């Protein structure tokens, strides 16, 4: 059980015992602060959230750098394979055996490449249609009507936490 759950339960139990409701949010907050380490726990959790967000951002940058590095490796490996293939075919060698590997080279089948999409007739084109909900239009509709379009429901709002540094 999380410390905040325990703290809230303890305070709500005290309020029930004293026959007070939890309608007054500030009173409940003052009670939690006065009888627990609530503020310190929340501050520590907020610091941890900021730390994890910073780590996620750093990993995103590392992933981006590693993606570029991986692409360079793949490109370099392909250039080396192309050079091997050209060299072997230039000397008429289809197979080369080394102690740890066997290398084969052959001419690949010609591939098709579109060099000008503008010149390509319509019969050789395809149109991709992607359908997705238009949330802006749905929101505008929901703001002006009491009922929602079929397939749309209203969910409970989620807490929004803002962290600022001093």
C-alpha cells in the first residue's frame, strides 16, 4: 500500500470518527499535512517524476543518436558488400572460400525505379485513404449539443499535475 493511500485513509477515518465530511478540501489537506509526512511524500514523488521525465528525454536523444549510428553501420556494410560483389564479378569469381566464411557473388535481377512520379500515368498510381477520428470536429459538436455522436463517450477527467522549479 502506498504511503499516500495510508495517509488519506487515516485522515478520512479521523474525519468520520469526528463526524466531519471531506467536503472542505483545504481542511482535509491541512489534516493530512498535520498528521502525516504528506507534503514531504508528495514533494519527493514530484521530484522523482521530474527525474524520470529527464531520463526519458535523455534516452530519447540517445535513441535518436543510436538510430543514426545504426543507419551509418548498415550503409557502410552495404557499401562494403557492393564493393566485394563488383570486385568478384569484375574478375569472374563467383565463389571465394576463406577459413571462416564463404563468399558468393552474382548479378542481381534488374529492379524497377520510378524516376519521375509526375510522368507516371494514373493507372500506375494508388491513392492511400486513411480514416481517423476528427477530434477537433467531435469536440466542437460536443460543446454545442447535449448528446454525443455514436461511438463517442465522455470519460472522467484525469488529474493534471504541474511541476515548477524555483
